[in-house]
C-alpha cells in the first residue's frame, strides 16, 4: 500500500453494531477544515476552530443526509501532539450504524478518504509517536488471548523493552566512539577505553541480547493460545477429566475402550491463562481404518502440544502396565513437557503398587482436581518465565536480527578477549547497531509495514 501522510483519513473506531456511543476518527492536515462546516458548539463554549490545545467540545453535527442535527462531542487535537502525530479528531456520536455511515460518507464527500487497516497507528509510527515495537504492542493489546498476554502487550506498549534496547544502543554507540577515537591515535599509544572496560560492556550487552534471543525463540504469535493435550491408554478417564475441567459434556464418556475417535478441543481459563484443552483418542495399535485415523489425529495433537497430561488409570490391569510405561517413556524421551496423572484414583486397589505419578485425581469424586489445576497453572507459568518480555508478533519479526546481533556481539567479545585489535571489535559493533535499528523499526521497508499493519483492524 502506498504510504501517504498528507491525505486526511477517517474510519469508525468503535466496534461494529449498535451501542450507546459510536466513534468516528479523523486524522490529517485537513481535519479542521473538514469539520468546520459540520460541527457547531453552543455559543457559550468558545470557538473550537481556533483551539491550540487538545480538548473535548460538546455540540452538534450537521449531515446533509439527515434533516436534524446530531448531538455529538468533538475531541480535537489541533497540533502534532496526538496519537497519530498530526491534527486529529474524534466524533463521539450515538452508536447507530446508519448514523456512523452517514458521518463517514459526509466526511468523504468533503475530501477525506477511508482509512486502511492500522493506518492511524502506522501514522503514529511514521511520525515518531511510537516505535515499531510499540506499534506491534497496540495490536497485541487488542488481540491479547488472556490476562498474561495483555500484561506483556501493555509492558511493550509502555516502552519497557524499547527503553532497554535504546539504553543498550546508546552504550554501544559510546563504546564505538571510544574505540574509533582510539584508532586515530593508535601510533601515540593513547588508550581511550581499557580492554577490561570493553569486555565488561560487551559482556553486559551480550547478556541482554541473549535473554531477548531466547525470549524471541519461544514466543507464540499474538492471540495464539497454548495447548494442553490429554493423552493415555483407552479408558484412562481422559474424556471424563476433559468434561470436568471444561465444565461441559462435550466429550463422550463410556466404559467401552476406544470411545473417543476425533479429538475435541475447548478453550479453558486456568489462572491468568486461557489455553486450548484437547481430548484425544486412547493410545492403541490398530489395523482398523477409522481407528488408525483417530490415532493420527492424536499424534498431530501430541506433536502440537505445549503440555501433555498423561492419564494413567489407577486400576490399570497389571498386564497392560509394561506397554503403558513404554509409551510414557517414549514421550518423556522425546522431550515433551509431561504431567503424569493417576486417574480413577477412587478405584485404586492396594494389590499391586502402580508406577509413580505426579498427582492423583478422581473425576468421579472430584478428589485432586483443584491440586491438578494448580499444577497446570504452575507448569504454564514455568513455560512463561523464559519469555517474559517480547510479544509474539514482535518476536517473529525480530528473531533473525536478534540472533545476528548476538553473533556479532559474541565475536566482538571474543576479539576483545584475544586482543585481536579494536578495528575488529568496531566492525562487529557497527553490524550489531544495524541489527538493533531493525529491531527498533528504524530501518524498514514498505512491505514490512504493510505486513505488520494489515493485521490491525480498521480504525486503529
Ligand atoms: N470410578 C471412576 N470412573 C471413572 C473415572 N473417570 C472415568 N471413569 C469411567 O471410566 C470410563 C472411561 O472413561 P472415559 O473418560 O471415556 O475414558 P477415555 O480415556 O476418554 O477413553 P477413550 O476415549 O476410550 O480413550 C467411563 O465409564 C467413566 O465413567 C473416575 O475418576 N472414577
Ligand atoms: Mg475418551
């Protein structure tokens, strides 16, 4: 999409459908003139046309399509100190679709054009009101799948990570300046910064980038929910547990082994997280085609799982235990995050001790279910610790640059340790700074902006 900041753009900024209040947003150099013939304030409230400070103005709006003036409030930002970094206004009106459409038509008739997806936020970015990480955070706040993701998006929007990266960049620019100044005086043996100091500063920089690299590697795109998959042998009580945890009867339960064929997935709230809970078919060898399709579905779900809850019936017949343990071990060996649950614990007999499990529950009596939920929340929090800063969408965009910045910094540090000369360190530092510029969105292409902002909604 061509980038044009001189057009005056408009869009509805409130959600579709009838509501008490609807909002039409306008941004661009012609905002004041466009509204001049439409919006009027009562005589005692002053003249909004000559306003120099942002303010709310009560009044009425005249639209040629309607006979009566509409009650409206105008929020007007006359200068560049607005969300978009240019003159901007919001009309707060009765939230009726025909009213909002009428206002948009009138504004377009007077010279505005309809805004594209994310165009208000793109203007904010292009006018320096926020950096790319913050612009991505605006989308993150809107799309947040749960409380935890919302917190991260708000942190990024507030500039937490940007602040750290900017500080790092300032320090690296300072270090580069010292190194390059030293290069000019290399014959006179003047040292602007000691080797020890270089190593200390590079080490600190590397630590920050290292944490961002692992953070970026593990982030999911915004709005992507994590997946907890219930697995185990047929009749282990997976579907019964699924129904208990989801408070539904979505999964069919029966004493016949092999009841679940297709998998069933439902979002559930666990602490601050919303996850997809998935019930799968019990694990069995089979030549039957429907059954084997069910086993394929199960395998797909297992492969996509963030956490597997392995269900092992307390009354599992002794002759099945060896095979069951083998399957369990296979999953462990493949490195899955696994929580082993002893199900149907009310049916346990003391005759033969069962293998050790993490936790025992009974879906029939409700025993252990609260403890299981707590364990699941803890497992989700554990999985979250390594990924505390970056939003998923930013992580996907920045992953390669962060990785390259990390490589350059490691090489710079190694060059300092080996005392291979300040030219080499400078070279690596220059490349690191270029990668940081990409992360902060100071270097970008139109295609990249298109890609980022096309995921936004219109009016944002
Ligand atoms: N007593 C008791 N029975 C249970 C418990 N959990 C499940 N059951 C019973 O065990 C049987 C199998 O339960 P399901 O939930 O269908 O087991 P599943 O693991 O989904 O089985 P498949 O879909 O065949 O793989 C049903 O008759 C349930 O009523 C429990 O905690 N206590
Ligand atoms: Mg089942």
